[in-house]
């Protein structure tokens, strides 16, 4: 199993609460629709200088690679990518 964790900031002036809800509503339902994506959570960060965090689990490294290019993921990302500022990611296997 691969765990994929990403922390993001929003661009200046973005409504954080509304944006986190939007992103969660777009990405979390992809579980069960994209092969290998086993879990996904989007939550507001409360410390560390980032605005929100994405936590996801994949059955393998290849599943994570495939998710990144999957049409459903790309279509969802297109609806919120313009809101994002910076990003820090970490992946590990368990």
C-alpha cells in the first residue's frame, strides 16, 4: 500500500472553507471510480502554515502514477487548480 499526503496553500483572497469543501466534493467521490485508489480525505490544516491537506491510499506505486493521469482526476483538478498556491507532497509504502 502507498500513502500519499499533500499539503497545500491557497492563493491570496481564496475562501478557504468553501474551497476545501469544493475540493473534497470533487476528489473524495473518486474512491471506487479510479482503480487502485482506496481512500481519500481532504481536510483543513490547523497548524504548519498550510491551508489544507489531502490524504490518500493506493494499492501500489503504479496505482498512484495511474491516478495522476486518470481522466476523472484531471477533470476534477481542472475545477480547482487555479485556487492553489504552493504544494508539499510525501509518499511512502507500508
